[in-house]
C-alpha cells in the first residue's frame, strides 16, 4: 500500500528517512524536524508498535513530518519518494538474524533488493543526493579467529591492543547468516554505487543501539527487551552463557553521528565507519542483567538456551575513526543511558495502564 499522509511537503525538499517510523528512524526524524527540516518518512509499518512512533512524530511536528506508507520492495513508490529528496537516510530493513534464517528470501528481498531499489532510484535521478546507510557489525562475521578469555563474566580479547581499542574498519568482511549476507552486500552496493555513479554515500556499521522508542524483542533490540522483561518481573532468555560482550550506544549519540555524516558528507563520502559505544561502553549480557536488578529492585531471573548461529562472543567497535571524522564527543555512559531507558519504559507502561483503565470505564 502506498499513500502520502498530510501534510504534503509541497515547496520543500524533504529529507527522506526509510524505516523512519522505527526505533532509530523515529529518533532521527525527530531531531531533523527539531532542526527545521521537512522529513518524509518511508515505512511499511510492518513492525508492531511503529504506528505509535509515527503518531508521536506527527503530533510533535505537524508542519514538518509527512509519511509515505509503502514497502521498500515497491520500486515505483520508492522512486516517487526519492524524486525530491535533498538527502536520504536508509534505515529500512529486516533486522533479525533469526528471521533471516527462517525466511532467507524475505531477508534478501528487503535488505538487498530494497537497498538496490533505492540506489537505482538515486542513480536514475542523476543528482548528487547524499545517502547515509545503516549497516551492521555482522558484516565482520562471528570473529571466531579472535583469541578470547573469560574475565569475570565477560569475554575479552587476549590481545591487549585489541582489548583496548575494539574492532576497526580494517577488519576483513566475512558475512555469516543470511542477515549478514544481505546487509553486507547492501553495504558494499552503497559504497560502490557512490563510486560508480557519482553521488556521495557513507556507511555506518552499527553495534547495539538502545534508547527510547525501541520495541525490543528477543530477536532484536536486546537492551530494551531485557529491561521490558525485568520491569514486568518476567524471566529473560539468554542464548549462550551470557558472557558475550557488546558495546552499547545511546540512540541520541547515534543520531548525532548520522547527522554529522550528512553535514560532512564531502569529507566522508565513500567511507565506512564502525559506530558503537566503544570500549568504555562494552558490557556482557550478564553485566547488563546484574545492573538491571539494581534498577528494578529485585533479582532478574534468566534462562539459558543454546548459542545462536552467527552470534559473536565479542564485538566492540573501535570508534576512533568515526569520532575523528565526524567530530563526535564521548558517548553517554551506559549505566546512565540504561537508567534513562528504564524510566522511559516505566512511563510508557503507566500511560498504557491509564489508557486501559479509561477504556474500561462505561
């Protein structure tokens, strides 16, 4: 289905955000609108809960937000959205490794086919429209060649230099799982189309982003998912031993990186960057669960399952390149950001409870 929601952006060159009703996309659209940009959200609204993000954006920015409700696989609808865009942030994707394994064709058609549709629309337009693409650390594979040791409750590299800095952009690409293949191939298409057809592109290979408006599930958005379960007093499923380490980044810091990539697109065109919280925000699943226990004032129950395909026991972004190129400040400390997310989730739960009570009143 394709439709343009009021208000239309006649007379303005909008910033196009594919997947703009999703977690990162809605936060990005909000910041763009705050800065006075007209924003065109392109989203199929397939993920549960994203309609609420779109409604929130329209209420906050009625004069700056429009939406094309359409699928990234719809080439003609996408071309219409691209036609007047002054810049494109491409975040629309199938985001779960588990889904890619159970339905690899869907994963391929959305992540690679949809990205190709976007790139081809930009190519056909023939204007140097900046494109910033949301990629993933999964392009580096499972990193099984990195020698690790378990220190306390976290896997860490035995190499002290790697432990201090994390994984850099010089790491060879090594796609694992259909998701890693589809996102990795799209990552490379974005960079090469920029070279071949002369429009500026850059790629941000993200680690774990968390924050408000994240509809965390067991398959994706694990920080929010863990918090939602902990706040409800429900057990958390952990696949593997829980010592796997990720660097987590507050969504507001991620949005700042995306905006700076656009502002500095002439300096960073054709480049890929690893974007995450870096070594100072590297935590294991066990460490996060323990901290959540202090936030909810009760122990958090965990249940363990087998390791999942392609799961990295250690991934931490080396953020030196992205911070230098984009002039980014130090990221928000993870304990502070996770506490803020817990408060936002409590607020959302309270609003939902109040709405249910109001609806129950005859």
